[in-house]
C-alpha cells in the first residue's frame, strides 16, 4: 500500500473503525501513521514558561495494517465510470 502525507484513509479495525481521516505523519521504521482526529489520547503537560500546562488531547499513532487507502478506490471508480 502506498502511503503519503495528506492522503485520505479509512480505519478498518480498532476503536475508531469506520472513520476516515487524513495522514498527518508517517513513521516508516515502526510502520505506524498518525491520522487527523483518529486515536485521540489525553496527555498531561507540566506548566512551563512557554505554555500553561494541563490536559491536552492529541492524535496518537496507529499501525498501518489497520488502515485502508480510499483515494485509490476513488480513482479506480472514476476510471471505471469513464469507460
């Protein structure tokens, strides 16, 4: 499967099954991807001079075997409809 930053994918397993999102980051050595608004976790941050601290919600990585590229499916459907 070809994965690039910015393509649309669908989650096929896990707690966010059925949701779609855009790839934000790829870690090729661990075979994991970070997807916008998917696999959200809460992280506790200590206050520093720059930020206030507190509890923030952010995306976490998900294994690439749990996603399906839907941009490719759209291209295939368009090609079939043209014929």
